[in-house]
């Protein structure tokens, strides 16, 4: 589901993240103790290519998740 106009944009991922961001923003409007912070923590297997990881990070940022962090497991 790569966008033909933007090969780095993953439409399915964007739709899911955008829906979750909208839901979180809606909750924050009625609940002062909750705030959408736009954070996402990613953990991936070593076999995942950096190209795919870049697309995931890019799409996440486009959906309003600008604070992207990567989790790593050291051996």
C-alpha cells in the first residue's frame, strides 16, 4: 500500500496511526489529565531493512507522531 506519488508513504500505516491520533486528541479534549504527545516507540528485528524502517518513521511523522524513538536490545 505504497502511495504512487510518495514512495516513502505507507497508506495503511498512516490510516491506522491517524485514527489513533484523532482518538487520542478527542480524549484529551474531554479529559484534562490526558494529552496526545505524538510519541511512538519502535522495536524491529535486525532483519528489517533500513529502507523499510525509514518509511515507517516517515509515515509515523506524517500522522502526527513526531517524537520517534527506536528500542534496541543489546546482546
